[in-house]
């Protein structure tokens, strides 16, 4: 059950991060969701000291959102370099 919650939260955080970075038009929803999930997992591992399924706290959510923003920014830079 914890993994499903992580995926749902990652989807939402990826969508919010794409709105903030204004990349929702340039990339598809799938890319935003994948980046959000990856950010949530990375932050979960860092905040919960190695396990992504310990629990959801305000700190973990903020860290997951920050990681989604950073991941999306990196994806935007890579995509810009590949297309130009």
C-alpha cells in the first residue's frame, strides 16, 4: 500500500513541479509523472535513511517536491541540449 501512495504522491508532485517550471507544454504528462515519481523515490530514500516506505511526513513531501523540481530542471536542460 505504501508504494501505491508513493506513486500517487509522485504523480501529483511531478505535475505541480511541471507547472512551476513551466514545462507542462514542452513535455508530455508521462514525462512529468515519471520525473515526479523518481523525485519522490529519491527524496524518500534520502529523508527516510534508505527506505522509501517508512512514512509520509511534511519533511518527506517537501523533499520529494524539491527533488521533483530538480529532476525536472535537469530533464529540461538535457532535452534542450538534445534538440538543439
